[in-house]
């Protein structure tokens, strides 16, 4: 099934948060909604991410790298392969600032590599820059 | 008669002549053998003296009968000071018990094998040694003395200790990085939820100061974790040609306020021309700043801060000394000061400063040394490989993570 990922011109920007850490996931979802005015959906793993992705059709995905099951890099590659995903922005946000992860993320199709922890304001600034707002 | 006498005398004279001849021969041989013996003895003496091991000959009462030159050199004693002296007095008191324990077996078997002892030099300093000895017996089998070969293993033990220390730092570094990574997730959650709480706080919230304390605590945790992880990000850092003097001045500038308020004088002894080093500038800055702040901490009642740089031409290295006139570090604590979480009892500190400093210096192929004298002060010395000006433009050594790579 082809998905139309072209953003609807009106309404708030949509963000999908994918992180297996519940506190980070819920914190991101609520803080980005409250402080950034985004419409945020959340997923705890790759499977749930696929479901939420199809349902929400996000403008931007915030993706954790280390997750049980399929890792963030694989999710990143798969999302990029979806038709119409050229305009999708992907931010990798990981606790593992190990050398090489940044390069691997960008090669896998991420637009930005960030290490945890990030301040909410900094995150919102990055998101605004990526979405061209 | 004369004939008879002649007849009688002739063989006698012959015999005499032969005897004289023989005596001369024997005399010559004796001289030659004696010379040979002397040569041979000199040869053995030479071998004895040239041996890298320390040789000791004792009599049946344990008194020193002979030593080789290596032993004299190693211990600092003169020959005449040792001859006749009881050999056990050369061994430090704590190790003597091991010698007594080995004696019964020695009397029985005539051998001592690989006995670890500590020998005391003339100046009192110790030599870690391994002793092998063999009994000397007379024809009736009576014990008349012993030959001992003593191997100085001080430097080997020191190297082993260094390797052990390095191993331990690698292991603890890996652990620290693993922990740091794990902390980043809850830290992220805390930051996000603090933002939510803050947004919901009423203007007149009574415990705003408590909230600020939480924020400050989180800021410090972030700093600690970031410092630990810095050690593992070597490969991602940008190496450049760094002007150490410029970095030193910048760090001194930052330390200006505590310097002024603490009544600390600064003595600069900077090399007129210092080659640059190939490094991550921020890391050099952090190394220098950590050592400066440590020095200032050690001089809360004032003192003199010495900042010295030197170019070691032959070694192709530069040296940065940062010295204080504080109370010094007790000798028993020195081996631990580069360990993570070592604070020397000061609970206001994280105990990571020197651990991180050591790691950063090592990543740049450098060395961090400390010289501390209780009551006089402490000097830290950083040694970095200098950029070879002739080969300028060439890439320097690449960064290696000092404490191993953490799993992604």
C-alpha cells in the first residue's frame, strides 16, 4: 500500500517518538506537545513504530538507537524506504554516544544525531530548524 | 779411585743435573700454573663482577665473605663495609622472617630457590629481590658457607604494578562509561519532566529554590557523565595543532578570580619557544584547567602556583609542570590518585578530575606524572609528544580511547 506522506497543509506538525524507555518516551511526548505545540504520538519499539507511523503520518520521527528487537538504525533505514518519505525528518536521540554511532545514523538516513540528555528548548529549536518553521 | 769416584760420581752428577733440570721445569710450570690460575681467577672475578646479578658469599656463621661489584653498585655499600658483616642485616626487617623460614630447608637440601626478599640499600631504600643460594660444604660434608645469587626485580615489579594499574584503569574506565551511558536515559527523562513541572508551577510556588537545587544537581550529574564519556569519544574528536601556551593562558585567565581571592601568586617559567602538539584543543584545555584547579584547591590558604613549560628536544616532547605549595599528597595515597572516584576524603569533589585528566593525556600519547612532598607541595607534569616541525602538516598520532571502547 502506498502511503501519502505529504503533509496536510494545516494543523500542528506531527512528531512520532520511538523510545523503549517509558519515562523518556512519555516525557518527550508530553514536553514536545506542551512546550512545542506539536501533535505527538509515541511508540516503544519498531513494531509499534510501524503502526503509529501508518496511522499518524508524522513530519518528524525522534528515534532511539538501542531498543529490544529491531534497533533504531534498522527502523531508520526502513522508514526512509517508504514511498513519499523524502520530506520526512528523522532525529536520532541516543544515550549511547559511542564513536561511530553518529556516522552510522546519518548513513542510515537520519537528518540529525543527538545524544541524551537534551534540554527541551534545545530539542524544540532543532526540530523547528529541521521542519523549516 | 778417581776413576771409581768418577764412575761413581758420574751418574750422581747426572742425576743431580737431571734433578736440577726437573726442578727448574717444575719451577717454570709452577710459575706458569700460578699465572694461569691468577688469570683464571681474574677471569672468574671478572665474570663474578660483571654479572647483572648480585653475588654474595657467606661463611658458616652467615658472615659476608665476598660480594661482587654489582652488589656494591646496587646497594651503595663499600666493599670493606660489608666483609664480615652478618648477611641478614642486609634484608629489611619485615622480610627477614621469610629468610628464617627458608633456613631449615636450606640446611637439609643445601638449596634456596626463588626466595623473594627485600634488600636494604645503604641509604635505606629497598630493592625487591629474588634469591637463589647453594650450600658450600667441606670434604666431610660439613656446611662451611653459601653462595647466593640475588636478582634485582625492582623495575620488573614496578612495571608489573604499572601494567596492573593500567589494566585496572581500562576496566574501571569501561565500567564508568557503561554506567554513564545508562545514566543518560533517566537523565533525559528527568530533564523532560522537569520542564513539564516547571511549566505547571504557579508563579508564587513556595519551593522554587528547592526546584532550582534539583536543576543544579542535574546540571552537575550531566557534567560528570559528559566528562566520563569524553574519554570514550576519542575517535570523534577533531585533532589539530595546538598552541599549549595559548591554552595555558586561557586556563589561567579563567582561574584568575580564585587566584586573586585565594592569595596565590603565579610564577610563570615558560619555554621561549614551544613546539605545538597534535591534540584535541578542548582536551588540552581540560587537562590544564583540572590541574590548575587542583593546585588552587591545595592552596586554600595562599601559596605559589608554578607553571613551567619545557621543550625536550632529544625526546621530541614538551613538558607542562603545574606545581603548588600546598600540603602535598601522603605517599600511601599517591598510587590511588588517578583512580576514579578517589577524593582523598574531600566529599565536595567527584573524584573524577585526575582520572579524566589521566585518560585524556593518555589518549594523546602523553604521560601524566606526579611528584609530591608532604609539607612542600605537589607538582603534576604532563608530557605530550611535540609536533615535528620538519614534518609539519603531516598527521600526528591518531587518538586512541584510553579506557577501551564501550559496546555500542
